[in-house]
C-alpha cells in the first residue's frame, strides 16, 4: 500500500536503528517528547522504544484532544444531553470518558438521553436536517485537524438557515500547549521532566504547517521534527533530532514532507478564521488554564453557538485523585507508574480519559501490552 508498506520495512528500520545507535553520545541522555497521541500508539504498537538505545528516552505528551478536555467541559455536554428537546451528536470515544461522580455520556444515554455517535460534523448536520423538531447539538472537540470540518458545518448551517443545529465548541490549539509545557517549571534542568526536543504532530501540521513551531526552536532552543505516523517516519525523526542535538542546532525540520508544508493549508486556515476566534483562556486536563489556547464561535455565527443558546456555564471539577492522567499528560509519569493502571483502571472500567481515548497513552500501553514486561528506564 502506497505510503504505508514502504514505511514499515523491517530491514530498513534496523538500519535506521543502527544509525541512531552509532550517532548517539553514550555519555548523554536524549529526552524526546512526542506530542501527538497517534505517535504514542505507533511507538507502542511497533515496539519502537525497544529499537532505540537506552540513552534515547521518549516522553509521552498531551497530544490527545479527548484526554486534555477537562471534566467540567464534559459535564456541560452531559447536562445539555439530558435536556428532553436535545439530540447530542458526538464522537464515539467521548461516550465513555468519566465525568463528575463517574457519570458519562454512555450512562446518560442509558438513562434515556438522545445521544448519537457520529463520524464528524457533517453527520450531525444531516441529523439536524432529518429531525427538524429536535435541537441537534454537535459536541465538537479536537486540535487544529478537526476544526475546519466544524467550521464547514457552521457555514453550511448558516447558509441553510438551519436553526435547530448548534455546536458546543471545544477546539484547542497545539502551539499553546507546547508553550505551556516549555514554560512549566517541571521542564527545566532541575525539574521532573526533561525535554530536549519534540517529535512534532503530523496531522495537526497538515493544517497549520510547520511555521508555528519556529518560535519554539528559536526562543526555547529545542529542536522540533514534524513526523509522520509510520514506524520508519518516527525512527527517522528520532535520528534527525539526535543529529540536531549532537550538532547543537535547534531548528524545525519536516520529516513528513509528503503531507506537511511550511505554511500549511491556507484555505482551511481562512475558513477557521472566518468562523472562530481565540478564547481568553481555557482549562486543559493536566496543563491547567492556558491563555489563548482554544477557540470560540464568532459573533456572526452566534445563533449556532450552543454555549450561547443554552447559556452554558463552565464549573471546574477536580480529577479523580487515584488517577494519574494529569501527570501522564505532562510527561511526569508513564502509564505503568499509575497505581491503578491495569487493575482498577482498564479499558472496560476507565478511571480517566487516558485509558478511553484511542490516542491516550494508557490505552496504548494496555492495548499493546507494553506494561507487562518492559523495564522502566531510570
């Protein structure tokens, strides 16, 4: 299969691994954070950590939109779904994320709420057109990758005059999260998390391009390599980062050039800017409240904004004290460091969002058995 099989060549992967081993300085540690949860799953699925020298350590970042959504925002959606006149449309992975008092959209649906799983905003728009007597709300989440499709739905709803459709917007911004990580006191020479460089997100970068990362490389002196999601993509990205670190460079390089450009998708960016504007602040699970880190619907589309229509108010909710999801999202812990991982917390009985989402670190470790016999790297 084009762009898949050729990036899963085992013999070539061994050669790249040998090149990494030959080029690392045995006297130093290379601590690399992969921001995107899709990269974390690929790393676990293909055993990439096992192919790297012990001095190359991968730190799992907060790049999962389901995982970083705070409980308070989920509770707003559950509250909305319980209104008798509302049909809530959402992605399947949001259904089982635990909210306040272990509530969830799945439980609300079992109790009679009209909640429907959809593949995207277009499906939610269709539900609204087919059910003119229902108030259909699309529970929109995601990084920059999914934001344009939500914008398309809002533009179409306005053009159609579809008054029974609205969007509960929870779109967040990748560069803001990267800056929050770099500004954290944990990511210092004496902090609990060391990040020497980043494997930059691939899908997000198809929209925003690689340009937004330039300031992190320049101001924070951390190299960034935007990577694809196949095993050879990630191995090559690690090699590119090792070479930058060895040479004392800190630039932005694009390994995923078959899909990502420097400027990104200008048409998608313009569409998003037409529909959305920056929120002053937004709470992220694990990272806290970050200014200018999320989007809200512009005044011109206010009639299709569920927060305005239903006068929803955000109330912060503390995470489950037994769950280490927040620390895992910051890279402070790995999933196996959580005391309830694989025992109380399983995919069948998740205590936190990291075990639910298909991009969550805990789900990756559990699915691919990385926690059973791997030795923790000190």
